C-alpha cells in the first residue's frame, strides 16, 4: 500500500521563496502545489516551482561524488575516498603556499541554504584569504558598497514599500518575471496592479517594454543611461528648490556634497545619454519631489551597468532627498527574523575597502574579491596566487564575464572542487564534483529572502524527502573539506582547535539562538511573560510547517536605530563617489563601429544558467533570439529569423533575430546563459544558442571600478547580416 503525505515547505529557486505543499508518496516527491495560506505568496507558484519534482528526479543529476580521471571522464567514488584525496591535496597547497592561496566561490543558489551560506562566508573569513568570491560581484556588489557608505553596513538595504506607495519608480527590474530581488514580495504582479488601481503611479524605466512596464507607464531608456538619468533628476530637484536641506540635516550628512556633485549636470547631455527627453526628466523629478510617498527601486538593469555604484548611490540619494527613506510608502528598513547585520557586525565581517585585491587593486566588498579578477588571480604568479578552489552552487565559469578566460585558467589550478548537482559548463574540468542535497531534501529557511521581506514572515521547514543517492547537505560537504585541513567556519582566535573534533558547527542551533534572542524571537519565553505574543523559535516553526507572518509591514521611524554610523545619520559624502562621477563625465564618446547597446533579458522559465535541463521548462521548442527594433532591423537589412553577427569589442556570436518594437531603437536585448558548451546536462546542451557573456569584458578598467561589479548591460555592439559577413570575408 502506498503511503501519501502532504508537507508544507517553500521553493528555493529564486528569492521570492513561495510557499508550497509537497505530495510525498513512499518517500518520493511526486508533486508540489502552491500553498494558499502562505502570507506572502498567497497561493502562487510559478512554472519553475512546479518543476521541483522533475529537478530532484533529473536523470542527469549527479548523486554520487565524481572524480575526473586522466582521460577527462568522470567516475563515481565513495565519500571517504573523495574527501581523503581532496584534503591531502588541499593540505599540500596550504603547506607550500599558505591558506591565502585557497579560494571559495559562492554561487547564487548558495543563498537558499542558510547553513552552507553561513559556512561559506565564515570559512572565507577564517581562512584569511582574499579569495572569497560570490555571485554578488556579478549582481549586487554596488548595493553592498552603497549600503556600507550610506548606512554603515553592507547589508542595510532599504526595500520598497510597494504595498502602500503612491509612486513606484522601477529602474531596470522586470519584477513580474524575476519575482523580485533585494525586495521579497510574493505575488508581485498583483501588488503592482493594486498600486495602479488605487490611483498610484508605476513608472518603469527600461530599454524594453517589459511585462512589468505593461502594468504602468513605460519610459524607454538607452541601456547604460541610468546614472545620467538619475543625476538629471537630482539636478532638477536641487535646481528647483525641492530639496529642504534644513529639514534633512538632523538625519542626513553630506546633502551639500550631493548638491555639488550634480550641480553641473547638463540636462541636454543627460537626455542624449539616457534617450529620455529633458521635459520628461523634469516631469519625473517633480513627480518624485511632490508625491505623498515614493519608492525608488532598481535591480539588474541598474546594477549591471558600467557605473553601477554611482547609479545605486543616486537611486538611494533620490529617496533620501525627497524624504522617502523610512517613510510609510517609501523605502523601508526591513525586519528580518535572522538579523544578518548584527551577526556580521559581531564577527567583524562587513566593510568596504579595508584591503585591496592582489592583481587588480579592487577594493574589498564584504570581505570578498570580485569574480571579474578570478582568471587573473589564477594565472598571475606571486604571493597569494590562487591555487586551490572550492566552488559551491556556482557556474561562475559561465555566468561571469569572459568565460573563455576562465575556461583557460581553471585547469591551471592544483585543485578544483565543485559542489553541484550537475556537471556544468564550469566544473567539467574540476578534479571533483560533489553531489549536494537540493531544496525539499534539506531543512532550512529562506535566509536571503527574509532579509528583504516586504511582508515579514517566517518559515523553517524540515526536509520533506531524503536526499537522492549519496547527496549531502552543502554545509556538511564544505565544513568537512576544511575540517580535514584544520579550519572551522568560525573566524575567532583559537577556534580552529575545534577542527580536531569529528563534528561540525551546529548551524541550526546557532541560527535558532540568533533568531530567538532577536527582535522577533521568543526571548526564551520572556516575550510571552511580557505579554508581547509568543515570538519565533525553530521548534514551533518546524512543527507548524506553515509560514507565519509576524508583522503587518516593515517598521517606520527606525532610521536612527538602523543606520550603523556613530552619528546615526545617513552619509552621502564620500570621495569615491566624486571619483565615480568624474569617471562618468569623462567617459569617452562611444566607438562608432559599435553603434548599438546590448542588454540582458531574463526569461520566466530560466533561472540564471541552471534550469535548462528540465523538459517542461524547455518545452514548446524554446530557442534563443536576439530582439531587434524594426527601425534597426531595416537599417541592417534584417528580416525576422535571419541570423546576424553580433559583435562587441570583446567577442562575437551569430544569433537569429526577432524583430519587435518592445525594445527601444538603438538597443538589442538577449537572454543570457544559452549555448551551453560543457557538462552532462544533455537537454541544456541540445537547446543550442550562443552565450551572451562571450561579449562582455572582465578587465579592471571596464567593470564598475568602485565595486568590481560586472558590466553586462549597455555593452556596445554592432550587428551584421550573416550573409553579408560571408560576403565581406570572401572579399578579404
Ligand atoms: N524567471 C527568472 N527569475 C529570476 C531569475 C531568472 O534567471 N529567471 N534570476 C534571479 C536573479 S539571480 C536575480 S538577480 C533577479 C533579477 O531581477 P530583475 O533585475 O528584476 O531581473 P531582470 O528581468 O533581469 O530585470 C532587469 C531589467 O532591466 C532592464 N535593463 C537592462 N539593461 C538596462 C539598463 O541599462 N538600464 C535600465 N534602466 N534597465 C535595463 C531589462 O530590460 C530588464 O527588464 O531575478 C531573479 N529571478
Ligand atoms: N549576461 C548576464 N550575465 C549574468 C546576469 C545577467 O543579468 N546577464 N546575471 C547575473 C546574476 S544576477 C547572477 S545571480 C549570476 C548567477 O550565476 P551563478 O551564481 O553561477 O548561479 P546559477 O547559474 O543560478 O547556478 C549555479 C549553479 O548552482 C547549481 N545549484 C543549484 N542548486 C544548488 C544547491 O542547492 N547546491 C549546490 N551546491 N549547487 C546548486 C546549479 O546546478 C548551477 O550549476 O549570473 C550573473 N550573470
Ligand atoms: S517565483 Fe521563485 S520562489 Fe516562487 S515558485 Fe517561482 S521560482 Fe519558486
Ligand atoms: Mo542574481
């Protein structure tokens, strides 16, 4: 007889962390469906979430430790054999070159497993290596820098109060498809419709008329024009006397610095650079200045340009000078149940520019180096040269800039170990690929999503099914590798003696303690005695299974408590921002041989580089197309489905085009991470296509200088019909 049970959990594919109900039959996950009672996602689960059973069952998933043989093929080995060999080789590297030659890369999915995320960050700090890398530097390093400068902590991220705002300015985020990042709001589509229905304004600034823009007003922007656009808005606000400097003074330092920084902005140049007419810039500035409340939110479109630190600074500055920080309907300080700001403060982990990276002289961000430098850190000799690397949930050799350079550099490592359920574009040359348990096969809570929750709620679920084969929790794998060379994930003096014990740090216990003593915890019963409700503790949450909403909204009126600077004020004045402004205004006129601007499009049924192997998500013959505006198509003699050669100063690919007026003239849009070249994910490789990142630069003079964040949007490109390319080649 089959025993079937229903268990509550959450989807760990993206930051939204939607609630789900899993059906388990005889220990196997057979189906998932949306949880109608989840306080944020309210019965929503996208096609990716629905595909979790297929993910766990994927025949191409590896479920035993794999070792690469001399002939390049992988063979399955036992855990002991794998760990003994890895530890021996890692130890040899440490003995010869020191711990500073060992590195860790944390990929995007690592933030969905609180235990491995903590283990990774803490191990990086305990090793005292510069070689801690994370997906953050191809995503949100600009946030981490600006947060540290303005609020005194990398992780202090104001979030948009979409549920109550009067005006939402959305810069370079397609929330309806991405479901939000650095802003966790289930059912975001419905909330944005509500906003407009109740008379609010939704202004979406994007080079593409996106699914999100369709819900409100679309302002077409030239990719890369964002810092100009925002500087122009600030210029107009100061020029027209809309900034009340006296009123800001008690809570903000450096308003005068900001005023000076934008005082010379030439609106005509800003209009050319952004593609947005002066009159519209002025109207938007006044709208922000006069709205009862406004949110200013930007994501990948604003984070992955060439000047992303400056862009994020101007975004936050707009909220500050219009009085929209810490105001109902504005940008709020979140109310997480695991206070990562406190934890990283206690351990001394946060910061900016406390040291510089070895090869490229990038400022450190949150104790990490940028992925842009990784290939050069492997190939450049000298003290601290990277020689052994452990990758966790990262396809960095594919999702970072210049994948070719990484493909060439990785085989030069003495040891490369990858924790990944697939053999991928990156780890197919690794010495070992080790199999992690995946979501629903492990206990846990959405550690990253809870940091930015617009509807504060807590969920901590037990594993729903056993891990496939010999897969093990990433936290266990990582801790065990380093325990064997005498390092534990605790950056405190003397902590490494704990490595002698055959146990690992209990991350569940530590996180539970931190939650219980935190602002929303049960204070070990004291909260109830004080008549302030029951508060959160792991045991109750796990027993409930369901997510529990513990506040109606994030708080307001907490600025002084939440800003980490000693004077309790927001600081806008930093020399690095003046340097970045100079870098922007001095940037050379674009090379006329690359007249178009390329930007990335995210697709509903992809998750960065890694769900291209699941049949349902790849059904209906999904293929890759470059989106071109009809005017540009005409100018280049292109018809629909023609193949074009797309070239940037850093690479070239050939790709079929789709002609559509959803993109702004003068720019072309393309999804990233197609054209898988390596690995055993068979369907992903069969899907074909080309790789966007082959067109992007990784050098220190090209990426965002202040944060090391990648430059993926606004890449200068040219377009030529392939038939013409052949004719040109023939003529040569
Ligand atoms: N379905 C799906 N969901 C995802 C992911 C996924 O791959 N697929 N990835 C997840 C991850 S890791 C993240 S970080 C989030 C990202 O979340 P979002 O940033 O909301 O995701 P995108 O859809 O990339 O939105 C970026 C928008 O910026 C626009 N854009 C591009 N260049 C520019 C520019 O120069 N200026 C401006 N103003 N706009 C520009 C693009 O047209 C696009 O609409 O999504 C997460 N969710
Ligand atoms: N051109 C361009 N490039 C981009 C972007 C863009 O917009 N444009 N976006 C950037 C952004 S925002 C991000 S976040 C990065 C993402 O890039 P990465 O950090 O490389 O993340 P993913 O591609 O999401 O997944 C990486 C790997 O994690 C594995 N994985 C999944 N779950 C688990 C798990 O539980 N444990 C382990 N050990 N492995 C797991 C997957 O199999 C996959 O191989 O890409 C960046 N690259
Ligand atoms: S929106 Fe994100 S968290 Fe929600 S079901 Fe889809 S992939 Fe999962
Ligand atoms: Mo991301």
